[in-house]
C-alpha cells in the first residue's frame, strides 16, 4: 500500500475539493508521459493503478519475435523467456518498468503535469462554486479601486464590480488594515 500517496490524495480531496479519481487519472497520464519522454514512445505502455491502495505498476507490452527490429515494441524470444518461460513467438510480453529509471527530465515533466492538473481542478472548483451564485447577492471585502471598477475579495476568489453593476450613489470604502503598535 502506497500510504504517502493515498494520504496526499485524501488531503487534496478534503482541502481543495479535488476528487481522488481525477488525481489518479492525472498520475496515470503523467506516468505515460514520462515513459514517452524516456523511451520515445508510449503506444505500448500500460499503467495499472489500484484505486484503493494507490499501488501502481507500469508495463511495456512488447511482441515476442525471433529477430528484433524495433526494441521499443518488440522483444526477442530469449529475453522473453527470462521474464516468463511460457511465452512464445507472437505472444505479448508485459515487461515491468521501474519509474525510478525515467531520469530527471521525464520525472520533472511528470511532476509538472500533475501540478498543472491540480491547478486546473482548483480553478474549476472555485468557478463552479461561484457560478452557482450568479445573479445572487454575496458579501465581500473591497480591496481597491481600478478606475471606476472595484476589486472585491469574495473569499476563495476575487471579483470585479464594474461601474454599470454598481448602485448609483452607493459609497464603497476599502477595509483598512489594523495597526497594532
């Protein structure tokens, strides 16, 4: 059981309201992307991830052949027999891939993909939360004036109150920070 990953996904789900399944899909995609960066192709790469324990395995599916022309897609019979003695020519061998062997650049790209997905999901959650409140009255804190428009902090998001959305004659004051001396 991959307890650290499971705990991190649970924290993301609780604090940022991002579903565990969405993050697991992002991890699978990042592993496939890392394989593509490392091996040059990801056509034959399979990622198997247990949704309950967060354990995962990465396999390259290669066809067993007598003579290897494309080492990314094919494996010789001798090499295949070392993995599984029951394999014969024409079979598909599943060769385990260690994610530790990807290299620094492939690992960094995988990390960036996961972080990008987290940011996208955070934005989506905030958008969905405030989209439901469209045409409703909400409270916020005036942050600053931008011309005749007003920037307002609504909690998890900022909003811009344009001049034509403001009530004529209403006065907005910026909340001043308290000074403790």
